C-alpha cells in the first residue's frame, strides 16, 4: 500500500509540478547511472590491455575517450530506467567490440512498437513482420528506402553505431535490423514518424508509423520467429553430398564432435565433400576446431596452414587485482577437476601476475618495447601452397552472422585450408581476448572487459563468403540440398578452368 501511494504521489508531482526540481526517483536513477558508468569505465581502464598506455593502442584510446565524452554528455538526461539503460548500452557500443557489452539483469517489461520488424536480406533492410491496421498498405517484404527524409543507411547507421555496435559490419546490421523500428524510450534517439518503403517494380510508399506500447516478451517472440536462425547442432553424419559436421559451439560440449570426427576419420577423408557447419556458433575454445581440422587434413597440411607470426609476438595479460582473481578462479577450478593441462597453464600465470602487481608492471609477462610498433600479420591471406591433404574431397564452410570470437578463428583456419566458404558474412573480433563480466554496483546490469592481448595478431574477420546463401538458414534439408548441388557445380567450374 505504501509503495502504491508513493507511486501515485510521484505521478501527481509529474503532472502538476512542471517545470520543477527533479523527483527523488529521478535523482536516484541519476545516482545509479553515475555509479554504474564509473564502475564500467574503471573496469575497462584497469583490466583491458588496450587502455594501458604502455601498449600504445591509439585506436582503443580514442574509443575510450569517446565513451567518456558520451557519458558526460548523456548523464544529465538520465532520469528513469530507459535512459539509464540507454546510457550503459551506449557506453559498451562506443568500443565497437562485441566482447564488450552491457547486459541487463533486470529488463523493461514494455517497449513501444511500430508494428514493423525489419530484417537484412541481400544487403537491404526488408520488412519481415508487419501488423497491419485498417487502411494501411501492405508493405511485407518491402525494402526500406529511408525514414524522416533520410535514406535508409544514413538514418540507420548512426543509431546502430551509438547503441548497437559497428554498422560497417554486415553481421551487426543484421542483428540490429530487428530493433530499428522499435522504441525502448531511449531519450538519446528520436524515433521516426514516417518511413518510405518499396516493393520491386512498384512505386514507393510513404508510411506513417503508429507507435503503441507492447510487451517486450511478445516482441522478442516475434523477433525469434522472423529471424529464423539456423542451428548446426553437434553432429557428424553422412548426407547426400558426403559428410556433414555440425558445430554450433566451441564450448566443452564440442569434444563430442572431435571424438566423432576421429572415429569416422577414414570415411570423412574419403568422402567427396565434407561440410563444416558453423551456424549459430558464437565461439568458445578454438582448440576443438583445430583438432577437427587436424583429423581431416592431416598434421602436415594443418601445420602449414597456421599463421606465421612476426618475431615480436605473444600473449600478454593486463595486470590488475581483478584479472588476478579471475585467473586464480580458473586455476582453482582446474585443480578441483584434476585438469593437468589447465593447472600447468594457469599456475605460472598466477605466479607471474602476483610478481607483476608487486613490481607495478602493466603486463604479465613483461611487454616488450617492440610491441608498440609491431604491425599485425595479415592472417586472412591464405598460404600460396599447402602439402597434399589427407582429404580426397571438397571442404565446404558455412557461416552466418552469429559467427564470432573463436568461431572466427575456426572460420579463418578452414578458409586457409582451402574451404569453399558459403552462407553469410561473419562478425569481427579484435586481438584482445579472455572476456570477463562483472555485476555493476546497482545489480541491474553487468559489464564486460577483455584481459589479454595477442601481440602480432590483427582482427579476425569479417569473413565474406564466396557465395551467399539465398534461403532460410533454419531449413536444414533445403540447405543441404543447395550445398550438395552448389559444391558439385563449383568443383566442375574449377576443374574446367
């Protein structure tokens, strides 16, 4: 009863006291935003390798400066949950790295909907879902030409860059498309009032957007239906064109696929085609994809396909109490599991990290001076020649826009081994690794950082397929039929040329 009375008083104050001083609730949200944004920035500055001046990453330093500027600019406008949420999402987006995020622990139950959900198709923003009102034109499957007197990309790209990620990446455009015509009450964006759409061969149509509140859960359900994500699963089995390896994750469960590949090694090596299906794979541990590749092509070919790093290279941890605590936790878990490999890896890291903290070093092991000037190797460039593979048939790689982190390392390896790459363009990840998420002071959101840098490496991705898949990734049978016919045709074209 008391909370209901307080809510009523707040509502009355908002109606009859305008303009007036901020309410206690508005002040509370501002305080929460200050504490959480300070904690998130501190996490980046103390634990992310790119924030260390010793490394000399001027691009990352510029992202950090932009993030601080945006926080200072936006904080005065934070008065409620939506503005707080937008502030934190924007802070993460400023780093343009999918490993740096701000996830909501407590989310809004309602969102404003235009009744239109966009998807990406053939490089265009396309209407995937439309709730048609009486008298409104049917624009399902129409291409978005623009909104509020701006063309589609000019209107969409800044919105994505500020709160979703890097709009230069097709993978980011694809994941952000569905939310472009929704409104989460972000005070830093102006929701569009009118957009123009067109169907092939027909005149463009201007559509006035009718915004209305909707349950967030229902919008998310509609999003899941229209996205039609494919899931490669974890399997190794024959299909009409040869063998199909489904690898939708590189977490510990991927060991199942490694074992199946080893058990069926002779059949896989003798097949006319082996498909590596990475649909839905968001990363994990690249050791699993390495083991699969090695089993398929053999030791000599696998070794020859590895990236040759420059003389000044190596992995270096950022030194901080937070990073030390994370590594100690990994060591303790390895000891509890009697994981000899994990123990041998983490124990020397923990010991050196403790010494580094005592010596006020920024990196463990000590960062060589040459690290500031080392140019990243072009790891996307395939080797000019490889030893003969143990595989007799064609290697085919499938990716979608979910491919990120260690999935990108896997994609890079199979491309270097000569795989025909089909599907969708992948995401991109940087030379920074070992992500860690921390709960922010408010307990309403979490924020992540990276803890290690690989000197000598550049970005992984984005990887653009040689052939884009035109269908729905959720239709497995259709995809497999298309792959079998496509790979066979591609094989004949290469042989004839």
